[in-house]
């Protein structure tokens, strides 16, 4: 696996990792994951000691939103990759003690078989994750823990307490229109997600610590 670039996003804990593809007349070949390369590359030192225990795959039709999901006991970090399609991926800071609590970051992920690189989006614990499917999209998630029933929650993307200031204007415009017009499709479970103030007042919220 050849890691070519690692960029911090608008909240520095969130990372975009690019890895090389090797193409010829047949198409391309790439390693999408190699544990030792993540652990031995100075650019990905935040992954040292992270062991990925579960791989999830989801297919989502265009116009649907999934999220914003998170888990504790055990905590779950995620690497997210768009295998096919086009999504806007979101990460929301849910740590009540964080100066960025309630701020959300957006990252576009789009498959392109002609690109010279692939991408992983790193979302550590302390952030709720979700995405909006611009096209029918196939997504892979690598997770550092197994799913733990009864220790998960979601925050609705329609929560008016979310701070969108870290997002690009076009993303803010799109999401505000979808939310205002109630035209964004999602599961009933995601529609019933909690809001930031109720989450901050919960006992479980105290488990998510901010470390400067």
C-alpha cells in the first residue's frame, strides 16, 4: 500500500488519506489497506495501535441520508471509503467538553476508476458519522470494534443546534434546503435521533472525552 497524502480537515482529528493506484492497459490495481503501512508511516501515526475488527458494507440509494451514528462500550473508530457512487460524508463532534462540540464537517467522497488514487476518510470516536447519497452508492467501513447492541445512538441531521460553519457554502445550501423542505429521505430510526442538548445531558455523553 502506497500512502501518498494525508490531510487534516476543518477539525484536525478528521483525516483524508490518499493511496496510490497502479494502472496499465487492463485498468488498475491497488492495496486499499495494509496494517503495517498505516502503523509505520509518519503521516498516519494516529492509526498506531488501532486494530480493525469489523468491516461493514452499505448500499444506499440516491437521495437517502444515513446517520448520524456513533457507539460506545466499546468505542468505534471508522475508516470510510466510497467504492462506487458519490456521497457527502459528515462527522459531528459529540464530545461535550470539546471546544468544537456541535460542529460538523463535510467531505465529498466520489468513486472514479480513472483517478490515480483512492481515499479513506478517518472518523475517530468522539464523532458521529453519517452521509448523504448524491448517487446510488456503495460504501465500505473499517471499524476498530464490533457492533455493540444497546450502546449506540444517533443524532438527527435536522437538529437546529448543529453548527455548520466548518462546511463549504454549497454543502450548507444543499443540506439546509433538504432539511427545510423535508425532502431528505432516511429511516424512521434516523428521523427519531436525539439532538445535541439531550445528548450532552445524558450520562453516556460523559464517556466521550476531549483531549487537547
